[in-house]
C-alpha cells in the first residue's frame, strides 16, 4: 500500500471512530453522580451530609461576589469544580475552580435558571433546569443537549440506572438520558394530565408561574422541593400542593425503567412543605417538615406517619440526616439535633444561642458546619454533632443576610453561598 493510500485509510478510520463516538447512545452508568457535592443536598437521598471526615480547623481560602443573587445550593464536581446559578445581565450559570476561585465559565440561560435545580456527574457534566427545559453542559461550559419541559425543573437528581430525574414546579416528571437528553419513559404529570376535551381553550401556563412561592412551599408553587430518590428501589418522593387543596401532600412514585407510576400519597403537610424530603440510609423512613413547625417521619412502604415532632420554628429548606441523627435547617430557628427513636423523636441537644442562617450539614468524624449571625456579620461555626459544642469559628468577611447552602468537597473544602450572591471557600488547615 502506498504512503498516500495508507494515510487516507488511517484518516478515514479516524473519521469513522470519531463519528461512532459522537453518535453513541450508550450511557456508562458507572459514571454516576461522582464525589464532592454533586446534588443540592449532596446525594439522591437528600441527606445533607458527606462521608468525608470534616476538618475541625478551617481557614478562609477565598471569597468572591458572583454579581447576582443566588436561590439554589451550589454543587461541587468530583474534581472540585463549582457550579452556581444566578441572575445577571449576561450570565445565569457560573463555574469556578476550587483552589483559586478562578472563573471557569459563565453561560447565559433562561431568566429563571436561578431557581433551577442542578446536578453534576462523575465526568463533571452539569445538568441544570431553566425556563422550559433541562440543559446539559460539559466541564468547559459547552452545551451538550437541551430537553423541553413544562415549567422550571426545580429538582434535578440521578436515578439508580444513571439517568437524570427532572421535576418541574408545575409537576412534570421526566427521566432523561445523560448522554443525549432523550426521554427514557413518558412524562408523568403530578397534577394529572390536562383535559383538552373538557377545556378546549386551555393554555399552557408560563414556565415561571408560582416560582415566587417555592422558597416557602406556598400554594402557588405546586412542587416546591427537591425529590428524594431511593436509587436501589427506583422509588422517589415529591411534595405536591394541588390547586384548591388546604394541605400539601407527600407523594411516592417509582421509576422502573419502563414507566413512572404513583405508589401512594398522603396529605400531611400543613401550610405547605417547608423542606425537601430526606431519606434514611436504609430507605425505610422519610423525613419532611411543614409550615406549621412540624418535623415528620413517614414510613416509606405506605405513607403512614411514624411520629410528629413540634419545633419552635419551621424547619425550612432541608434536613441533614445521618444514622438517625436529624439536624433541621431554617432561617428562623436555632441549631439543634434530634434522634429518631422509631416511634418518636427525642431532642439530642439544642443550641439556642446559635441562630440558623441557612442549612447545617454533617460530615464524617462527628463534625458539622452551620452559619450563624455573630456580632455584625455571619460566621461559619464548626460543631461536634454528638454534643453540639462549638469546636471552631471562622468569620465570613462582609457577609450579610442568610445562606442558601453549605457544600463539602471530596478534599474537605467547605463552600458557603449567600443569598445576595457571594461565595466563601474554607480549606482544611494541615
């Protein structure tokens, strides 16, 4: 074979290989969600906890303003790359590098991307909801695909078989291929399918309808929270407030690879849902808070209430769960921990001197982190989860208001994001 023919053959083989790679629909489920803080509450269970052994001696590494407000928790990829959504004149999603805070990319998205859910997989691809769709970007911010949805996907999770689970505030549920964005099964409507025969003039509501009520689980936002997923069984849980109903409900659904089906529902969330549901490690108990200051434990097999614990505040946003230890979040309450005793909750300890300004998280080594107002500003407090005792305090220079979340990287970096739009990254001191 001549050298020219040989070169042509090699080039043709390269084109064929590139085409094959670009067109494949095979998804490597082993990629999974990866390490770091890949989901809003760390994992599919919404545990709000990390297996990383948390440092008890932190130092502020860097801080920077984003340029706009923040409504959803930051996510952290396996290599430490940060992703946060906001609302600025030019960008709606930003990505930063963990060591330095240097901007990796910023992309324009829909106006309501600030309220959209986000998830990062093991290859540092990020999946983000905005007005009328789910978007996928690679680590450099290059678009991979976009799939339409009715509303804004406020919940973006991963299923046990490696797909993207999207739930909009208007109640549309989709399971999408991570590779292509195609629907794996038919969409499921939590509010029921619209009847166009009975209502021929029925129009699709605006994508952003009711989002202003989602932060507090109000009646104008049918689905306000991030769904909790049991990756082994395919069961997932959503909070739903149906129009005209006086009480919001907890709904259990199952995705089995062929369809999405409703298993049970229970009206139990007085005044609406205050927190995203969180699953126990064994998947037998679901924890959720409502706006009547109640923390509830629910049997996942049938929706039966196991116990109800009245608190002094609405446990808003999230519940950190590790081995029966529950630490509720909320901006109007104080740091406290409860034990699940099976048929009742028992207060383990309380720190009424530490007001909450966001979502406490737990890590390995019996270490937790929370943000509290101390003096004229905000402080990151490191505490012992067994006793609640403070073991370290770190100022957040210039921080005001409250925070939307705290995330832990695989190396133990602690990332705090304020609602007014500033990132604070603390690194473990060696």
